C-alpha cells in the first residue's frame, strides 16, 4: 500500500512538471493543391505520395501550409506562433515570417496552421529551412528549427 501511494505521488509530480513546459512538438510543412488539399486520401503513405506528386508537378501547387503541434506550458493568455522560412528563390539571408495568435489549451497539445498563398510561395520557392517559435508577449517560450536552419 505504501509503495503504490509513493508511486502515485512521484508520477503525479512528474506529470505536473512536464505539463508546465512550453514546447513545439512537431512542424509539418505541406504543399497544397488548387483545392487546398495536402493529400487525396487520409493516409500518411498517401499524403507523402501526393507531396511527391506536387513537387514533380509545380503547376498544381496553390500554396503551402505549416501544421504545428505545440504545448502552452500552463499559460492561459493568447500566445503568438511564428514560422520563419528560408527559400530557394530568396536572397541569401532573407527570411519570410508568418505569424498567428493562438489560444492555449489547459492540459494537452494543440494543432495550429499557418498558410502561405500561391504568390508568396512562388516568391519563396522551395523551402530550404524553417524555424518555429512560440511567444508569450515579448518572451520566446519555445522553439523548433529544421536541420538546415
């Protein structure tokens, strides 16, 4: 009985400390077709195959979307989610920034999207690197970047 109580206390303490950390869990850049789709069917394999198809047929691309999974770290006020992008058609050192205000979830992670329209996507070209950041006012509270950032 004492051991089970000790285990429960340790696990509950560990979960509370893990929940208080703001974090960008995942960033998924997707090309979009004329109908705003990143896949024709709800399957990861099909999504990846369709992304290859769109890369091979750039005339079918209508833009791009970054899907981000993030945690607020216990914050309750609106936060700002930013994506900075470097692209093949941009001058060296030039960065395109996208941002949106997001409402935090109390306990779990959330998904948010930032979309690049066709004109902006053509200006950027192929995305070569990105950095995603989560902001609480002027304080950066989480970051994730691509390998080449």
